[in-house]
């Protein structure tokens, strides 16, 4: 039961030390923690939140899968878009 929708976005925090970095609604970027130096990739879109170590982003195969997974989740959370989608 959270009613935080009026606040601006989601709190992005370091997966390693928990330092809060930013509030965002949509982002896709590599973030370097200013406290512990941990580097991680962050995908945040329409409530889908994915984070993984930046070192794994170098593995393009894994990265491709993660992005595909993210976009699949993304479409799941957008009923309108899902309905408009046509199967080829
Ligand atoms: Zn950190």
C-alpha cells in the first residue's frame, strides 16, 4: 500500500552500499556510486527497475537479453500498448 505516486519518480540507490543517487521516472544509464565507486547499469522505465553490474554490460549477449527482458516487462505494464501491438 504505497501512495507515493505524487512524488517525483523512483529513488535510485546504489545496489552495493545503498547510497541514494537520484530520483527519476525514466532513465537508462551507467551510474558510478560516489561513495563506494560501484559501477552499475540502471534501466528504469514505467515502473520497471533493472540494475546490474556495469561489468556485465560488457557482455553484449547478456546485455541484449536484459534489455529484451526490460522491454517485455515494459509492455506488460502498458495495457494500451499491448493491445495495440499486432502479432506478425
Ligand atoms: Zn555505493
